[in-house]
C-alpha cells in the first residue's frame, strides 16, 4: 500500500490487477504437517482480522446492518477464546 489512496498488488493497481492468491503446492508439500497447519492457522487469522476491519468500515459508513456487526463480534469472540495467545501481523 502506498500513501493514503493507492493499493498495488504485484506492482499493479488493485483495480486493474489480475493477481490472485496463489499457493505453490510443490513448496507447501515439502513442509511438515505441523508447518502446514501453522501456516493455515496464520493465514486464517489474518483473513479473519481483515474481515473484521472490513466489517467495521462498513458499519461506520452505514453499509452494514447492526445484525451483521453483532454476528461478526460473536464469531470473533468465539474464535478468540479458542486461539488465545496467538498473534499474526500482516505487513
């Protein structure tokens, strides 16, 4: 992300980008099961956090119903109870 307004994915503007989230299956298959599970868990936590930020932004802009926000908060609270102590930082 550059500045306040421009988001680039693989060097392309996000709207024009044809980038996709890709997993190199050959590299992933060389990881141990424990490493694969850790990677899956970290990615899931990052997606959940991004989803929370997205839902909060929708709520602030009036795009989300109060029931959407309540449901998301319940889901996050339940997940947090299961994964206490885990932290993921997405850069």
